[in-house]
C-alpha cells in the first residue's frame, strides 16, 4: 500500500469524473496489493460506468470496510470520492 494513503486527507470537493475514476483505479490497485480481492473487484471496469453504478459500488465498498479499522485509510479515500459523486456527469 502506498504511503500516500496514510497521510491526512486533504478535503477536495471539485473532483471531476476523470479524477474520481483515477482515484478509484488507485484504490483498486491498493486493494489488490493488500490482498483485498473482493474490494478490488468492486472497482473493476469503473471507467465510463454510469454515475448510479459508481455511487452504488462506492457505498457498498464503504460498508464492506466498516468494522475493518486496519483499512481506515482506504475507507477515508472512498469517503472522499463519495463527497465528490455529485460532480459525476
């Protein structure tokens, strides 16, 4: 897992689709590196996916990570993406 994910999150609320998809691709790679295949699979094919499907997958991933404090860094990244979901066009 990249050390970048362990740092305090900077609240960014102006992410566009490209930035959101890029962040989710990074999260997919981080999940794969952490042997979290189920989580990584949630973000397979995310690029170009309809907004409603991305929203559903992000929220399901956040639920999946609840109760797993060792992965708070991933959950924090997903929460940042969730804040930006209204920006998806």
